[in-house]
């Protein structure tokens, strides 16, 4: 069984992930409670809220979705090959934007085109 995790990032952090080939697991990493559509959406939106906090201003929220063999621990790194999708705002959003606005879906191969 795999565990789906949602990592809140910014465009700059996504570029770092792409360059280094891995991203750290942080306290903001969200693990889906179950694999239902509602559980995954809740995890995605929780990670999107955390991404907003990382921005601390206008910008694009980014959530990277990875599948792991087991639940991650803070301090681990997740290799790029474990990433299965990226959700991001298609353009910069103002600070007062609707926090419930959905993110666009991107395939892993599209990561270099996002920054």
C-alpha cells in the first residue's frame, strides 16, 4: 500500500526541487487520511493553505503530490521520482485571493515550464 503525501511549496522551492532532484519532508507536509476523493482533496487544500503561508505575499501556491511506501518523517527527503503530480496556481494571485480557489493540475514532466 502506498501513502500519498502533499508537500506545500512555492515556485522558487519547486525550482529547487527540480534542480536538486529531491525535497525535504517538513512539518507542513500533509498525509492524506485515506485514499478517498474527499480525503485527498482535504489534504490538497490543507497543503495549499500552508503554501499560502510560505508565500507571505502575492504569488503562486504549489502543492507537490508524492507516493511513498510508508508515512514520511520530518527530516526525510523525497526524490523527484516519487512525485506523481503538481498542483499550482496558473498565475500569481493577490494576497486577498479566495483561499478555497482550486489549483490547476500539472504532470511531473511539466515542472520545468512552471517557473
